[in-house]
C-alpha cells in the first residue's frame, strides 16, 4: 500500500509540476485526484485492510491527499499568473476605441408631466403630498361630502377592495389627509394613480390625476381662476382659459375649466371636436362640509382643482391610444427621451 501511495504521490506531483497550462494541470488533477482517479482507487482498497491498520493508513492517505492539493493550488496560481502576464504582453491597448455604451433610461412621459406641474407650483410655495391608493370609503367619498347611497358615487365606477375599502377613484381624498396633517394656511399638490372601472381608447382602469388644494383666509373664486390661468399658461404657453359651471359635491361653487385649443387656436379642429376648447379638469371652492369632515375649525376658505394627466399627455403629444402609455414599448417611450 505504501509503495502504491508513494508512486501515485510522485507521479501526480510530477504531472502537476510539468503541466504547461491551467488546462493540462486540471486534467492531471482529474486523473489523479478525481472521483475515478488513481488516488480514489487506493482509498477504496482501505476497506480490504485488517481493522487495526485502517486508522493508520486512513490518516496517511489523507495527508498525502492534502499535500497533493496544496501542490495543485500552488501550481495553479503560478500558471494563472504566467498566463495573465503573457496575455497582457500580447494585448495591445487601443486607446482610440470608443468606450462601451451604458444606455440609460429616461423618465416616463406621465412622470415628466407631473414633474413639470410640480415645478410650476413649488416656487409659489406649494408642497407635494401623497396618499394611499387603497382608500377607505370614508376618505374617498363620505369625507368629501358624498354620503353613502349618494347618486354621485355612481359617476365614478368604483373598484371595491372590501366593503369599506376602494381603489381611490380620484386624488381628492388627499385633500382630507392634507387638512388633517397640516394646519392652514396650506397649499398642496397631490399627484398619483387613480382607478375607475372604465376602458376604451381614451380610458384606462388606472390613470393619473393631480390635485391642488389651497386653504387660507379670504380665498375667492378669483384666486382660483388666477392660479389656474397662471398655471395653464406656464404649462401650455399663451392659451386662453374658460370656466364652465359644473357640480362636484366637495366644491361649491364648482366649475370645469378648459383651455383654448392648442392645435387650431379656436378655429375648430378634430382634436377639439370643432369647439375651439379643450377640457382640462374640475375645480371649485372647498365645500364647508369638507372642512368639517377633516375636523378643521375657524374661518377658513379654500379652492381645489383636479386634472387627468393621461388626457393631457395624449393631447400634448398627439398620442392616439391611452394604452400606449402603459405598454412599456421602448420604441414608443424613446420618443419622449429628450422632450
Ligand atoms: N376629483 C374630481 C374628479 O375626479 C376633480 C376635482 C378635484 C373637482 C378638485 C373639483 C375639485 O373628477
């Protein structure tokens, strides 16, 4: 046994030292130390030895195996270093080659519109607030002066999560959250996704709105109109704005606001359906019941407005189908990279 083990040890050692590259070194390792290698074969012979000899030989063979492993690792390192330096010598560094490209992503058009709106309002002292997407019925409806069974709940096809929880149908519940978190005077914007059971080429079950709420002393309809007109001119350039009477349970009086058509300058075109005007969103003076739901006391007044962002982006960039905004087709999204 001793002779056999010694022979294998010397043969393996020789093979390792003579290996010319890491590949042949590896082959030698497999030959002598692999599962079916010569060394494993004598390990199997151990069981034929008399019991009292087994521990002694077991230990001996183990030592030999360890020594071989160390030899292998030393040689491996040597060879790898040699290979690396000869590789480096061979390679010519071509400094004129262009560097590898690192393609970077860009912001989604809806994110860009949100950022743009925020940048218009923050210099005026407005801050940004968010709220949960799953809202209690109370925040989404009741606190906004829409009691249970009120017919206006049907206007927004609501996704119910549980009996008292909905996917918020608008960003208006953030008005209540803002009133509960800060004491007036306050001015907040609340951008984010909202959900309605609605789907066609211009409606998607998930879309984005941005809400504005300002509360102070002596806030009038003129302040609302002035603020919106400033905002829309900043966003769209020189456009006209008009108010149309409307109804929202959480504002009184309420209006919808339009801008003069960006495409035909009020002459009438398919985009504005020949009306000369494009509808942007809803607004009004905060209903006193909204203040009381939020627990706000005192002589406060305020205005609020909301608008849908996909519609805006579709108009601005001439996007024919709302789904293009959510399909993540890079060919579509890349068009907005530098806008
Ligand atoms: N929440 C309303 C909607 O989704 C819009 C709105 C916001 C109206 C604020 C008035 C004031 O249609």
